[in-house]
């Protein structure tokens, strides 16, 4: 049954790919297909690169997944004393991989003849699939060729897990060559463990992206100069980063309420999309809140700073007392909840943090992050932290501690791979 399902899948894969291309050609996003002609050879697996020795092959869907493996990839290649091959499903991912110094290609279509021919030409030492890149034909081709396969930074949604459970014979065949699934969280691990062919092959190593977090020097001098000229002095600063339109009324109202207990409290709003700054200005004017736009700040500033420039968020988090992380009070799903913790700052965020669920859960559990859905709730937490020095110090320490517990996925992932497939 598994072979029949694989045959049906392989026959359907080129048809689905063609329909996908037609969809984009007929949509407003047709510009994404302008390079299709030049990319077709790579998409079909032609002209595979040759190496002097068997490469470590890493496949990542797009730019975000390539970045997640940016530290893991060169460390693993060095340990194996092997060249590094990156494939991606998108041109942006390929470009990001090339910037890492790897041989970068577009991934061959998940059609067994294409995948098998590519693997036969490249002869990889091992294959790492990043996050959710589960391609049955490629996995089976790798198993047939004896290539050890690892899924790293693995995550799996309940719906996708349900699909693979329904297609258990295909899953068992595709997963036959997988040595280990190295999952982000216990929940992801449990979903993988329940799939056919993966029992006993799953462990939790954490999220590689947490190891990529680092402090940037960008904007620090500019923010320092602003503080010196603004007359803000040592007043506490509340920075709301990467905010979206539905969130800003809540943030502004919470700030105005918290100022009743902390009169000197300053607010810095950093909208996710600066092009819609006029909406934020209208909100502030409607509430009678004086503000200064960053690009117009040349002297003493109002108590609210509206940031209409890029690259300043980390520098503002660094000088803040408390931070709010946007995309969590609307449908976005949350931005980087851990960035404030880089500076030992407590983070406030709304209930919709699905894009960073594990990080948010850890911050809340460790009490280095606080959930708030309404302006009164946000103001209450702000006031507590800003009026109780012992509570603030404890929250700062707990934020840093939460970040520390989430780091280390890269070393754990490498250790797990080497344990199963030694160089």
C-alpha cells in the first residue's frame, strides 16, 4: 500500500507544481514567477553540483529556515570535514544560503526521478531537513541511497500530523531512512512520535532560532544621542515594539493610565509598518497625547516618541524599563518575544503568540514575561513593575533566566546527530 501511495504522490507532484505555477502566473503576485524559466533546470534537479567529498546537505524551505540553521550548518560541516550544500524552495532562501558561503541551489521537485537523480549526483554524507520540510519522494530516495536523514528544529502542526497518520503506509515508507527527529518542543515531539515509522526516533533539542538571537550595535549611538538631547533623563521608558494598528489604542491607553502612578513614564512606539504611521498619529492626537516623531527629534522631546525609522528597536529595548512585543493583540501571532530578554527586560504581550508559543510559555512560567489583553491589565502590570523595585529586579532576572533556558539547541542538535552518525 505504501508503494502505491508513493507512486500516486509522485505522479501527482509534477501536476500540482504546474498548477501552482499557473496560479501564480494568473495572480497579482505573478512577479514571483518571472525567474521560472531560468530556475526550471534546478527545480528538475539538472546540473547538480559536484564535490570533492560527500557534502553535508541541508534543505530549508525559505529564508527564515535558512537563517535558523545558519549557526548549525557550518559547525556541522566542519565536524564532518565536509563541503556544505544548502537547498531551498525559494530564491530568497537560496540567496541567504549563498551568503553563508555554502553551495546554494533550489531544491529539486519532490518527484522521485528528480530527487533520486539529484541524490545520486551529489552523494551527500547526510541530509538535514529543517522544521517542516517533509517531502516523501525525497525522503524515500535518500533512504534507498543509504543517506542518513535528520529532521532538525522539527515542528509539526496537529493538522499535518493527522494527515500523515491517515497516510500511515506512505509515512512509514518515507520515514524509513530517518535516523532522528530533533523537535523544538515536547508537543512537537509527541506528534512526531505518534507517526508510523518514527517511534523511538524522536527527541527534544529546542529551537535553533533562539541561539541566533544576538545584540546588535545598530542604533545604539543614535538612541543614546536622543536620550541626551530629549530631556528624558533617567525617566522610565516603556517601549512597544513591532506594533500593529489594533494594538496601539490598547498600548496608548495603558500608558496614559500607568502615568497616573508613574508621572514621568515615557512611551516609545515602534510600528511594525512605518508606512502607516499616520494612523498612529491620529490615535495619539485623539487622546490628547503629545508626541515627537523620531525623524523630527532635534531637541527636547514630548513624553511619547513615535519611531518612524528602521533598525532602532533593539537599542530602544536596551534603554527601556519594560517592553511590549507586538503582533500579539491582533491576528499576527507575535513577533520576537525574547528580544527584550537579551537586555534582561521583562516583556509584556497579548494572548496571540502562536508564532513563538514555546518562548512565550517559558517567559510566563518563569515570570519574566506577562500576559495582558486589555489596557487596564497592561496598565496594572506596568504600574506594579515600575513602582515596586524588588518586583522589577525579580522580573529582570527571570527574563534573563528564561532566555538562558531556551538557548543551547545548536549544541544539543549536533550532539544528537553525532551520536547517531559519527563523522
